[in-house]
């Protein structure tokens, strides 16, 4: 099926005023996750996507053990006699080898295997020592302060599923099972280039009308933090022959091609023609601000995202639409960014009928999290992104916001 056929089946799909959530849904309907994997050392798996289920072959912990420093006892002994004989000591990694007889206890350290016959640990702070006898006060509970074998991870019960993004906790957990290498998804290869006759790369002197290309730097940063393999293809002039050459080069080397610029009305026509000639491309006017025009499609096997040129629009469309597509393609199942609630500390301008991503500063005042905007919100003002620490996401149907109303925010730190 062509992309156009796939997306036209979606309810409420309107390419001339496409809601952001519909754009994400449309892309997901078109692309299937890439499945190629590779086996890597556990530490190298940090920031990668798990490609297999992790099913423990051992229990963690492997044995019942003490959760505290104290004395391992047989609980039923305490009912008869609260004075026990200390029969020996067990350390973490050095179990007590003997047998614990009736009326005896064993000194245990945190992590020590529970000596055979004992079922309860009394913490050292509450006991009294009298010669080789240990006096245990009333009020102990059966099985207190014991960690059971398999309490953390159980043999045969899957603990991580394919699709999980691997953070420090996950790689530690995998290591706790004694697993040295795991299967992860191959990194996505993402190529990108900027388009525009006015753009020059840093290191050269600006002539009248020229600007430095900043989009390749923000894109580099956003992609690097998502953990993809990056191919920076530089700046391409607004010249169909050069653009064509670059698309063809990019599609032979990458799973995804991202371009910025050249999709607004002025230039769209020839870019459109060119893209249509090379592959299949859908042009969307997304009901979002900033970031209205956007192209999505494919050239050969490579997926294509044609983002607008304005620097803030690039970041907003990337975080609002492209990021989700890349995570889906990378096989990630847990990439949704939480929307948090904060109190607007000032009035915010907004018209219904589009989702707005205003640049916000989340701050705490008197124990309450509030948010204000960074000032100038033009889609060319990249400073507004640098000053902000969050997006204020104003929903599609919402109108102007009064100070004191709740709004949704997305922390930049959560977007990586
Ligand atoms: P376009 O979408 O090509 O019409 O570009 C929209 C605006 O974004 C214009 O003012 C461009 O100069 C600017 N722009 C486009 N590409 C870049 C870039 N790579 N870096 C900085 N600004 C850009
Ligand atoms: Mg341009």
C-alpha cells in the first residue's frame, strides 16, 4: 500500500490541518520497527534498545539472607526462652557451616546466608549480651529482616522485555543475573542536511544576507542524545540537481533522512516535485505552532522527514513528531514523554485549532511549580529554546490561558 493510502484510512486525517497527535499516528501506521540486532557487552548496552526478553536463569538473591546486622534465630525458640547461645557467625559471602541447634542463634551480617534452621533476624541494637548468651526482648515478629531467595528476580519469570530502553538500573539488573552480553537493536542510521542558499557553515565569514547554519547543530544534539548513528551531510544549495544528488547519496546510507528548510510555500513546489520523483512524499500542514509545514515520506528504504527551516520550528517538529517516529523505528516501547501539570504564572496568548509549544521556564515558588514563557516566541528565536527548560504544551482546542490556570509542560530533560 502507498503511504497516501495508509494514512487516508485514519479517522480525522486532514493533510491541510493535521493535528500533532494524528501526525504521530499517521507515521506509526506507515513505518514498522527495524529488527536487526547485535550482541554487545552489558556496559555497551547503556542507552540502547533491548532486542530480547531477559529471563533469569538464577534467583536473585540466590539464597535467603539477612537484611540486617543482628542475630539469626529460630522464631519458635523465642516462645519458650528468650536467652539463646551464640553458636557462631555468618558474614556476607562466608556462610555459617554448622547446624543451629534448639536454643542457639548465629551472629549474622547484612547479606549473610540464613543459617540452616533459622528463620528470623533480630537486629543487634535490641539484644543484650551476657557472656555467650544473647537476650532477645519481647515483640519480635516471625521472619522479620529476612530477604528471600528470588525476592528480586525469579528463575523463569521475565524481568525485561524486548523494546525496553536500557538505563543504568537495567544494565545493573542484567549484571545481577551474571549475564555478560545481550542482544540490542542495531542503532538507527540517520542522515541529515540543511537546505538554503543563504546558509554557510561555521569557519567562514558572513557576507550580506548570509546566516550560519545552526539547524545541523541542534539536530546533531537532539539525535546524539537519542542514541542514533549520525551522518551529517552538510549544507545543500536550493538547486534541484544538487538536492537530488544528496537525497540519493543519503538513502543509500541511512535508515532515515532529515532535512531542514525548503518546505515552506515559496520553495515547496520544486522540492515537492523532486521528492515525488525520487520516492513517495506526503506534504502536511500540521496544526502546530511553531512548525506548520512538514514533509514525510520515503525514498527507497529510507524514511524522510522534511522539516521547516526556522530553528525553533526544527526543534519543535523534531520533539513533537520526529522523535516519536525514530523511537518507534528503533523498536522502543517506552518512549512517551510525560506531560506534567504546572500553574501558569502569567496570561498566555493562544488561539484554538492548533497545538502550541511555547518555550517555558518552570520554577518553584512557595512550594508550587509554576511556569512562565521566555519572552519572544518567534520561530526564529533560538534563544527562546536556550533560555527555556520546558515546553508549555497548549492543547489543540484550548484558547487563551489566564494566570493561575493549570497548563501541561514537558521538561526538556525528559525529551532526550
Ligand atoms: P525555509 O523553511 O527554508 O523557508 O526557511 C525558513 C527560515 O529559516 C529562513 O529565515 C531561513 O533563513 C531559516 N533557516 C533555514 N535553514 C536554516 C539553518 N540551517 N540554520 C538557521 N536558519 C535556517
Ligand atoms: Mg530556505
